[in-house]
């Protein structure tokens, strides 16, 4: 018959915890986000350069034109007669309100790029969170399979010794070996799943250890700060700024020109100096302006539509995450209560087996069920951690 000494190792196996790791999800996210640092620096330099250019005295660089003319003989060779030299400095001019509109558009463009980077980081955080909890659940499944196999190996060894002295039937040993083979198959499958999930996590976070801590909300909740909302708000503001520029900047840049001419009619005449001031005012094209306004207006409407659609989706995701978090808490409580009942039932089952009132098949089934109840509590704890991370993801909080 089964000895009492099997009860202690089974209880120890049931409450076997995952090995502690050094990293947290926040630390893993910081390591995974290091690849974004060069892009963020490049975007900041790009925005600063564009702002410096927009704040210059002229909308475009000034230009200098130098020309000279000389009289030619019949052989097309220069002579010392008529000569003329001219130098012209062209200064582009800002139109009324053009600089302010351009600065507003550039600021909005920088805001869009920054919000897109934050959105990318938020998406990375979501993928990392899912990878962490998937790997931890797979790790728990592997630990559970390992402990089941150890217990069944111990039972098989003791039953083989008892078979030699005639205390058990060969059928009991056969059933124990079958259960052991099934446990070996489960262990192999769980190991493969854990390896795959760990590789996926390391593809995001590198060689950092698998985090083992549940995330906590350490900042005040600001619903409007969700990265998806911020990205679409920035896109809408940029489209509005582009529309304003298309409506008011209807012509090319005007130009103020200063020219100095130095000329003489014959070789014996002194040079005469002439100064000239001119203004070039381009005219706008109604067809080109209307096309730009129509295009900018379509982009604005598209951005507003996507913002409204995303707003509904984000709200629905937050409600779903809240319900899932509440359900995970309830499931943990039920798993803990179930474990208490299963522990008491397992004590009775062992007594029944030792008294010969329960056969080995039922005893092994009860033993597997007891182990499952123990690991179910740990799974419920991990599921609660994953639900909490999904809740934080839904409200736009980064690790």
C-alpha cells in the first residue's frame, strides 16, 4: 500500500513557486526601448533645425546675381569700348502671417513625430507585457509537469518494490507507468512551449531575465493621455495647420531686389553708376490653390474621423480590461477556496487508499487533481498579473 511519506513531497510540489528573477517589466521595457534612443535624438535634431530655418529673417536664402557685358568686334573678340557690370541682391520676403503659420505647422509636425514615437513605445509595451505573462504561464506549466513527473516516478519506484514483496498487484504498477509516460509527454510539450515563449520575450527585451513581479499603477490616471488619443489629436492639429497654410499662402514668396550697375558707352568715357530697387510679386493660381485647400481639408476630415473611431475603440478596450481584471480577482479567490477543499479531500483520499478502499487508478486521478488545484492558484495569480498589465495597457500607462 501507499506509504504516508508520499504526502509531504506532494504538498511541497504543489506549492512549489517559480524561481525569483532579478528583472521587472519596467526594467525589461527600458532595455527594449534603448533602440528608440537614436530615432528620438534624430527627430529632435530635425525639429530644431526646421524651427531655426523658419525663424530666419527670410523665408528662403538670399541670392546674388553678377553679370557683365562687353562690346565685341567682327571677330567676336572683346574690345575696350562699351562695358557694363551689374550686381543684384535678391531678398525673399515673408508674406503677412506666413512665418507664424509655418511655425505652427512645424510645431505640430514635431508633436506628431513625438506622439508617433510614444505610440510605438506603447505598442512595444503591449507586446512585451503579453510576452512576459505568456512566458511565465508557460514556465508554470513546465514546473507543474516536472513536479507531477517527479511524484509519479517516486510512486512507480515504491510500487515496484512493493510488487516484489507481493503487497500490490502488477496492474497497479502498469497503471503507474502509464501515468508516468503521460507526464513525460506533458513535460516535453510544456518545455517546448516555454522555450518558444521565452525566445519571443528575449527577441523584444534581449537577454534580460524573465520578470517575476506584478505591475503597479504608480502615477495618477489621466485618460486623455492615452498614446492613441495623443497621436490622433496631433494628426488632427497638423491637418488643421496645413489647411490654414493652404488657405492663406496662395502665392509664391515675393522678392525684394537691390541692383548696382556700372557702365560706360565708349572707352574714353568715365563709368556711370546706377542703382535700382525692384519688387517681384508672384500671382497666385486659383486652380492650384483650390487643389491644395481641397487636399488639406480632406486630410483634416480623415484625421477627425479616425480620432472619433479610435476614441470609441479605446473606451471599449478599457471597459473590457476592467471587467477582465475584476474577473481575474474573483477567479483567484475561487482557486484559493478550491485548494482548501482539495487539500482536505486529498487527506481523506490518502486514508481511503491506505485502507484499501480506493484502487490505484482512482488514487492517481485524485492525486493529479490535487496537484492541479495547487498549481491552479499560481495560474490564477499569474492571470491576475496579466489582467492588471492589460488594464494598464488599455489606459495608456507605460511600464
